[in-house]
């Protein structure tokens, strides 16, 4: 059922929606975003490990804390 309010734009909107669905654009964008977020968290994790190593206290001489 077409929406009559949009008039001449119905065809353009329908064709655009069809192309987006056929190209699986939503799935591809979701994949890109998932990869981006995962990579970002991996980078944060790596940075936190470096900070942890830099701020680690050296053991006192003679084995005493």
C-alpha cells in the first residue's frame, strides 16, 4: 500500500528502500560498526596494560614489601 501523501516521491522512496535491502546495507554497516567498536576497546585495553606496567611498584630490595 502506497502512502498517498508523498505523491511523486513514492517511487523514489520505494526504489531506494529496495536497493538498501538488496545490498544488505544495514548488515554491512552493522559489521563495520562492530569492528570499529571492538578495535576501540582493544586499543583501550592495550593502553591500560601499558599504564599498569608503567605504574607498577618495584619490589623493595631484600624482598620486603
